[in-house]
C-alpha cells in the first residue's frame, strides 16, 4: 500500500490539545513509537482532578486503577509530540509533503477520486487515489465544503482563551505534574491547568460564547484582560499562579464544537477533528484522532483485502467513531450541567457532596479505555458506566431540545445509544490490531447472537428513555441498563 500525506503546515508547529488519555499508550505501542515518546521527557499523567463545584473536593480520574497494562499517559508539547509522530510516519514509508495544501477534490458520483494540490513554492499538481482519509482538522475539507454535513453543537458553543506561565506552583497532589481543572465561581465555565516538561504550565479559560462576548466588552475588547477576569473567578488556580509570569502570546479558540452527520462514505473516511470535536473538558481530542485513524486504516485494509465489502467497512468506521463520540458527549454534558450551576449539586448520581462516585462511573469512558482497550475493561465495570450514562441521558432528555445531548439522541436514532454499551464488536465486526494484518475480523456466530440479543435489549431501553416523562426513581420498578444487560445475556 502506498500512503501519501499532504500537510498544510511545516512541522514543528503550534497546536493545542496537550493532555493525553490513557488510551494513547496502547496506540503508541502499536505504532512502535511508545518508547521514543517515553524517552522524550514529557510529563507523566497519572490521572486528572476535576473541581466541578466550588467548595467541594475535586473528582479524580485515576489511571493507576486501570486493569490494563498501562498506568500513566503524558502531557505533551504538541509541536514536539506531533513532529515525532510525523517523522515516524516517514520512517515507516509514508510519503510526506509539508507546506502543501489541498485546493479541491474531484468526485465520481459520491466517491472522491483525485485532488488538486499546491505547495508554498507555487507548484501545483493533481493526485489520483484509491482512498481518501480527511484528517484536515478544524477546517474539515470534506464535511465543510463537499458533504456540507457539519453541525455545530450550541450547548458547547464555547470560547477558550489560553496562555502559558513560568514559575508556577504545581497542583498539590502526590502526582507530579497533575492535570487540574476548576469551575469558574460564577457558573460561566471552567479553567484547565496542565504542567508541561518545558517548565511552563498551560492555562486556559473556557467560557460560553455569549458570556465571553459580554466579558470581553466589559474589558474594553482586550483579550488578555478577559482572560484575567476569568482567572479571578478560579481561586485555587489563581493561588497556584500568584508568583508566575505569563510567557508568549495569548491564544483564542472558538467555533470548535461540531460533528459531521456521517464520518464515512464510498472510499473515504473522516478522522479526528475533521469528523467532529466536542469540548476540551475530558481531553478527548487526541483520543478521537487516534481512534478515527485506527478505524480508517483498519477498514481500508479490510476492504482492500476483501475481508468485508466497502459498504460494510465504511459503515463500521461511522459506527466506531460515533459510538465513542456519543459516549463523550453524554459524559461532558453531565459535567457541564454541574459547572453551570455552582449554587447546588446537580451532577447525576452524586450523594452527600461526594463527587467521586460520579467520576468512578465515568472513568472507563473518559480514560478512553472503553474504546481502545476494550478487552481489559471488565464487563461489570463497563455496565456500570453505561448505567450511569443512561441516567444522564434520562436527565438530558428533560432539557431544551436545542441541547447537544437531546439533539444527538433524537436525531441519530437508537443505534447511537445501543452502540455505547458495547465492549466489542459492531455488527459482528471488530478491529484486528496485528502488525502486518491490520483489518476487520468477524466474531464467532455464538458471540454475534449474544451481541444481537444485548443490542435488542438496549434498543428497548433507549426507546423507553425517549418516551419517559421523567427519570426513574428508586423503587419505581424500572430496570437499570445494567439489569437489562443481565436479563438479555445468554448462558
């Protein structure tokens, strides 16, 4: 197989998205670059702390509790991390052309067949191909210009303003370089705090677009003053930065929460931010990029080998990426409900002012393990996570129909919710992660029957969610999703 990579920029280049989920480790190992990343000196990330309500102890996602092989991920300077990956792709035979943009794509019906390119020196050309993987990021060439199927998520219509500091104080935990977030005290957003190996800490204030406009206007249009105003609403991070000095420019990101209606089609796949981006809260960006790239590569290889038809391969990619996307949308939406209400506890499942139970339930999803390390997630643990997300979905269904969760659940039918429970195959297929044999494999007939029965049970549950007028209460007689899974299993 001949792989050509057209990259608009010249590496190294700046990029946000510095905190990696635990799921990055097995992917880096599969690529053969994990040891190089380990030796580079990036800050080890053993988990993350989430102060989603002022006055309460932060919730903790603890990677050291993982049942798999890995116990930490990394917090990376993306210009360095991405350059390592690009150079590794070169070393594996990919033809990489930097400072080369794609101007247009040619189609035969719905199938892309060629593209027109131009580079920085003024050269232009035409490239024919068998398959196209659109990994063009925020610009999303296929979704924005040709498919015209990108929808923006108004519930996550945030603006992020970020800068870097030196001489900062680390968040006080036993873990050096711990990731920390803190909700703004006025319920308008949150702030991230990510220590990096170059001696700086990445700090970003995330505020809803409308509130940001008001704050910026009150600050005379000054972005730096707007950032400072947001920082003052975070007492703990403000203390950590009391003696720190900002370095470099202040960055602004907006219009970054969106999703394509579909992630695949005849001989093309969308991956990473070109397919969709939710929100930086759970650091899902690189995870979704890795998962989308893995699925794109596996489905293309499977179709070329004749393991499955192209339509089956394209459908698998769409379901694989959408399943992960849906899980994260539900998780982020539930947490945002709390961030935007600092007066009372509204985070689903929280009792006695203890946030940890909620984060324990979320860990299989927000660590990325449920997507890319599935064999190492015990079924009962995943079932509890699904039950938690199911409860969150019930609550989400009671809010305005313009909310991202309500739109997602109603628009994409029951299949999206059914898929989020799965710890394995999609319609009897799963990714075969073997060096030299990457592709799709089929489950055995017995397991396919079990999966189908479980899916039918989850379909029944989901339809019940959409018909429910209110969330179930203890003793109401309604079964949890975990109980439903048990009743539809086959001994």
